[in-house]
């Protein structure tokens, strides 16, 4: 008989004795104590991905209920969120506190919605954006001067600071950015979420400043503050705005030229802008809209503002849907009573 037979037999007997001793010692331990393997699992293996985002779902629903319920929330998510955080979206949209509309953001930052925003009632909307790159927010929803915008960013905190200090963030007045802290946490803890906004026009150059509002951890905010504070309460810090205008009495009237050859303008809307500049602490640089002047005075002003060559446009511009789709308009200040010449005519606001 081969000598290896006795060697293998001895090894098997030793293993059997060792296993019996192990079972006897394990039986002396308390019945509810976890085994060493279970302790290793708790210490080194991560929790379920959905459990790691419980605080974020709770925070978003709380913000929606407190701040966004007055308008219809539009929830938009990019392809990165759809692929990597699908469970998060499922938990968020389940028992959402108000009626909402959701859509996708394509890789070229186009929005895919099943319903047009023009058909949403009430007329005002708010936005919840799930973005991998917070700097692309304007490419998705454009300029938002009054609607509330909530961005859940997958960017780093440095990227968020860069965005809030950049000109891109000035296109959103009521802005709130949520980003998860990069602080090291144990595997069974969810890192806190930092809530940022910005202070607009901190100097005459139009700079913006990031502001930390609060943080959210274990179901509570560390500071009870207004997450959408009033902006521009201190004005524009002397920032200069270029005003495009054209001759359109009585709103803008060309009064001739000075001795130096400069044109003199007067009118209702010029006085209105001068009054606003004193109230909101900004300066003005009036320029006549000469580009594309052959298309008409108001259209020339509209094109100048549309091309970003001016910040403000005046000249008795009618508030029509076509103009609203091309640029932002203020509340109308007058109506043309002469429009009531016939029963078919309507008075358009200016």
C-alpha cells in the first residue's frame, strides 16, 4: 500500500477532530452573537445602494413640500443618473408630495418631455435637475429669472464652487444646489449633503459669491434657514447695464443732438429706467439700436438684446408670445388704446 495513503488518512482525521472542537467551542458562545464571518460582512461590505440615498430622497421631498408645491415641479435627469441612480429616481417618484412632470436630458443636453411646458397648469414651474456636470444647467433649461431651480449635482464641491462663482450661475436667481460631502464616512453611514446658493452682483463687475446655507444629515438640517432667500435686495452694486433703444414716441423720443454731436433721447421708458437705476443701484449706458434698423425700431432693439449686445431693451415693445419666446419681458406698463379702432382689434400691452 502506498505511503501517501496513510498521510492523507492522518490529515482527514486531524481535520475531523478540529471541526468537532470548533463546533463545541461555538456552542458555548451566546446564541444571539454574530459569527466572525457576519462581523466581517458588517465591517467591510457596503450597504445597499438605495439605503445610501435615503437621506437625499427625504431631503428632496421635504424641499418640494415646503418650497416647490406652489408651482408644477419638472424633474429632469441626465443619462448618467438614469444609468447609475435608477433606484434613487424610483424611490423619489414613489409617493412624491405633489403632481409633477418628469423627463430626460439627452447627451447633447436637450430635454425630452411627454408634455409641453406651455400646457402645464398652473403657469409657473420649478425645476429639479439631476446633473453630472452642474456647469451645463443653463444649456438644459435656459435663463430662469423667477422660477425656482434645484440642482442635484454629481460634481465635486470644487466644481460647484466654480459654477456658483461663474457667469453661468447668474442666469438663475432662485437657485439651490445640493452636492454630497466628500468627507470620509464609515460604510454604514451616509455622507451629509451640502446645500449651496449664491449671492448675486457682489461688486460692480457683476461677480457672484457661493454661500453655504446648511447641510442635511440623518434626516435633519444643521441650520434652519430659508433655502430660497430673497436675492438682489441690496441692488446691483453699481453694475453697468447697456440699454438698447430706438425712436418710438412717447416711450423713447429722439430730441436732436448736443454740441458734441451726441444724440439726445427722452421719453417715458427712459425716465422709468433712470428711476429703477436709483432704486436698485445700477448705472446705464444708452445706445441706439442701429443694427438691422431696416426691420423696424422695436425689432432692431429685440435683435440687439437677443444677440447679447445689450442687457436692456426699450422702445415701446409689444408683449407678444413671439417676443416672450425670444427674450425676457417685464410686467407691462401701458396699453395702446388706439388699438380699439374696430371690433376685431385688440390692445396689446407694452
